[in-house]
C-alpha cells in the first residue's frame, strides 16, 4: 500500500489490509530456507512493532519487504 493509496490509517480497512499483508509476508518467510528465514522474520517483527507508532510508514516498509520476498513460495514445513 503506497502512501498515495486511498485507504488511510484512520479507516478500519487499512488495518484489515495490513493484517492480511503481514500474514502473507510471514507465510512467504516461513517457506524460505532457515538461514534466510530467520533474518526476514526478525525484520517482519520490527515492522509489526512499528505499526503501533507509525502505521503508514510500517505499511510502506511491509510493501518493500513483500516485493523482495518470492511471490509463490511453497508451503512452509510443519514444525
């Protein structure tokens, strides 16, 4: 969601979309090899924490991360 997106942090849809994208990012990250997965998940945790202080900026950071992650990752291994 770019900063010019019509849905803003004042609207509930913003947070629903943000939660959906965070879930998608975690799904993709969990499918990565362990040596890559751990740093990516740490970055996702930082983005998740940043939502409390600056939701719009955190959303933009999440968009950049999603662009970097492989789009179609296999299902993550079961734990």
